[in-house]
């Protein structure tokens, strides 16, 4: 309430005899236990909410009482809650601006024309501020809806609800069962040209059913629908209806059903489409059914079914919480908090009028703003990826509507509002100076900068131990982890066929030696041939004996013998050249680390320090240094431990089942550790490349630049 009960301007309005226009209706609503009154303008379709105190004044405006008498009567009825004359003048002005009130005075036609132009300009600006949903009204469908309502009355019966529940529940169970097939089809068809063409045909038809659901639900409860048209939703034309007359319904459940009607229809159609898709062969019908599921699912999840956007679920949530104008009031509540506690404006009034509203308003303001920014960025990236020019235009449009324009209004309020003129020092100390310090810190203050990657412990090729010959392992002579010297016996294998082959070759050698000795006395020509055959047999026997000796695997160098899965080796048949273990020098082990393309420039140009942490000793930091780099990026993974299946970061390419390959191209670095590490090979490690400190603004700029280069090749 204002400080003064009386107003200096009261004499100008006291003689007026106001009354509500004939196209205005008043409805009583209950919000969170409090009575409120909603004034419905049937001519414009707008609704206005007033408190019981304001209704006491409005109810007395019958065209016979003067405003002075109305105020005196209201003061008598309201007692301590009586309004001031300035508040009555404000209420009168609000009613006049909304074209809800008329008086015995002659109308100012120039003012009416100016007000009409102002309203048209506001509608245009509303479209410009909301680039994701620009509306173009086309026709009045009310008579058509009234005529066809009896035909569709069955759709609003309890039997229809039962059928809806059965169909949707069945489809939900089948969707869970066939989820892998749905995802495979989704990834194969989503961005194909044929699929985009089907989407462009099906989407408007599905949305037409959606909007008729709202319209018929309004008619079901006695409302009117006088506007239907086209809305450009992310540049795609879709139908819409104005179901705002449902705001006059006293029962919030009816209002919620109007808001949810379109979603219910989409879910039902999507369920029927799933049943069709599961029961028909591949073809046009199957593709159309799949696209109906896709459109209804994405639309419900991201748009109509999400209360964080101003679509259907938003109105359902607002009615459920009994907080009308949830979005606008949540923004006003954040503004109130800033004025009250940041700027110290004690006269600021909270838009939260009932207990419990404040928490909902604050939570909704933060979550809805964050989600609108997120979904706008995703849409911009999607559109720009297909049509770069339109994506840039949409980005500028959305950025102006969601960031630039609100900031401009805030700045205008801070420097132009009368209440703020007395708070210039407070504004300077709490807003401008901290904002300047924050921007300066972002642009000038260097902060630590590092790149985190994953790798595996790695050994050189010469450190590996390979099977020397084919055979069955019969004994492990040296335990894994023991220190060995060159020549130490490690593993014994047996190959009965090789032993038989050696004995046969020895017997054959003896035979040919005897024949050769005899031929020297009988036939020198034959002796020449036998000598050549002897040489071949001796060479073959030497190779066989060498392979037989190789069945005893010996260390070729000194170090620590590492034998993975030693308990499973006995009786195992191994091929020659098969890797069995390692001879490690703990002081010469390295790390093979993978660096994504997005970070390669910084790692190459500005690495000040390298630190490594083993996965099994995460608290121990090991200094390291880069010793070599593979110059070209590749898809090869040095170990499955780096794959998503092995607990790493990188997704395996399903087209390469025989060898591990990642979907993205990666750069490989070999890093030398400054300290001895555990005896495990291909153990996951975490590597941090530390760079020169730099301001966050430069880092964000580089990230944005990388995003544009990777997504749009600019």
C-alpha cells in the first residue's frame, strides 16, 4: 500500500462512472487456497487476474456509481485493507489499457488507434523475441468444432480412456522389449534424405491432430476457440490453435486436461505406430510408422512434454502448482530478489503471493532459462550443420532475444527507473564494479591450464618374450615378477611331433651318410647327388634341433619377468611367435597416451610439465616427459583398456571387430616415467599435460573456434 491514502490527481477521475464492457466476463478461481478473479476478454481472448480487493472495486463499476463513490464504498467494505487513491487510479489505468472498461465520456479515437497500433507492434515484437515459435493466425474454427463435436463425443468417455491406457501400456512394454531394434533403425534412418522428406510430410499432420485435441477439449468444457493458424517452429510450418479460453475454467483439472490433450493424442498415435511398425514388412508403411514414433517421441520429450518451455506441459505444470503466469512471475521473482537483497530496494514487492510459491518461482526461473539456452544451442548447431546461413541468422536472432534484449532492459531499468536513481552508489558498488572485475578477471587473469588424457603402461618391442616353436606348455620355470638374467630358463614346452621329426631326420642322415661312403668306392657321379641330399638333410635337421631347443624358452636380457595369466598357461598350445610375457626394465618403462584432435595443438606447442597417475595408485603422482610422438592421427587403440568396454573413454568402431579401433581419430605420444612403476603392462594411467596459465576468455574463444571448425569447416 502507498504511504499516502489520497492522491493529488484524484479530482480528475473521481467523477467518472466506469463500467465493464459487454464482452467481459469474470470467473472466480482458487489458487493455493486463496480466491482470485479472472477477467476474460472474449473479444481479444486475453485474461487478466485480480485480487479480491481489486474485485471489490471492479464489481462496483456498473456505470451508475462515480469512481469517488466506488472508492468510499470499497473502503467501508475492506476496512484495514482499503486501497489508496493512487492504487485505484492504477487499477483504472490497467483496465483502460486492456480495453476492459468504458465510461460515459466520449472515447478518444486517436488514442484507440494508437493503442491498437501499439498492440500490433507488441505482437510483432513478441514474435521477434521468440524465434523458435513465430505465429501467423489464419481462421476461426469455432463453428466447425461446434458442428463436429457430437461426432467425436466418444473420444471423451471413460471407455476411450481405458482403450488409451491399454494401447499405450502395451506399446511401452513392446518398446522396452524391442529397444535395440528401435535404436538400430533410429541411427540408420534419422538423417537420410528419404527420412527427412517423410518427416516433413508427417510432422504437420501429426501436429494438426495434436492441436485439434486441444481445441476439442476446450469445446468439451464449454469454451470457445476463435483462432487457428500456422506457427514456424524452427522454420518448420506447423498448425496451432488458441486455446486460451480454457484459462477461464474454474476447475484446474479441466485446464490441465486441455493442456495435456495434445500430448495424450501424440502418445496414442505413437503407440499405434509402434504396433504397426512391429507387424508389417519393411517398406513405405514401416518407414511412415517409424517416423510417427520418432516425431511424437522427440516432440513430447523436448518440446510439448517439457514444462521448461512455454508449450503444453508448461501450462499443465502451472495449473497443477496453482501458480498462474509461472514463467513471467518466476522472472519477476528473480528481479525482486536482485532489487531487494542486491540493490537494497526495501519497497520492492515480491510476486510470490502465497506460501510455497517463492521456491517454485526461483527453481523454475533457473531451470527454464538454462534449458532454453541449451535447447537453442542444440537447435542452432543442428540447423547450421544442414543450412549454415540460416543457422547463423537463427543464432543471431535467438541470442538477441534471450541475452541482448533482456540485458538492455535491465540496463535501462537500472539507469532510468526513478527508484534506482536513489541507488546509484549501491548499483556502482554491487553491480558495475563487480561486473567489471569479473570481466577483467575473465580476460586478464591467468588461471592454471592443463589437458587430461588416458594411456597405458607400454614396453618396447624387444622387451616382449615370444614362443620359439609350436608346442604345449608343460612347465613355468620362473615365476612372474622374479628378477632374471640373460639365459635364464623361463618356460618349457613339448612337441611330440617335432621330437619324432628329429629322430626320423637323424636316422635318415645316418642312412645317407652310409650310402654316400659306399658311392665314393662305386660311382662318383652318384656320390655328388648324395652329397647334395646330405647337405639338405643336415640343414633340415639343424632347423628341427633348433626348434626343439626353442621349446625351452630363455631370457634374452636381464630384467623382471612378467607372465600375464600364468595360472592358465599349463597345457596351452602356443604357436611360434606368439607373445607370452615380458622382460621388463622398471626404469625404462614408458606410457603410450592418446590425445584427442581437439587438444593436440596445445599439447604440442605448450607442454610445461607432464604428470602420470597409475589407475591402481591414483594418489601417487609420477613425473614424466614426452620422448616421441606419432605424427599422424589414427583410429588404432594400443590397448582395449582404453576402450569404453575396458573402462576407458573411447568408443570402439563396430566395423572393426578383429582389432581395436576408435571411432574418433587420436594422436599417440610415448612418455618416459621418471620413477619405477609396477610390473604390469597395459595398465591404465591418467596423464596430465600442464600448459602455461591463460585467461578463461581466451580458452573459451579457442573452444568456440574449435567447435565451429569441427562442425562447419570454417
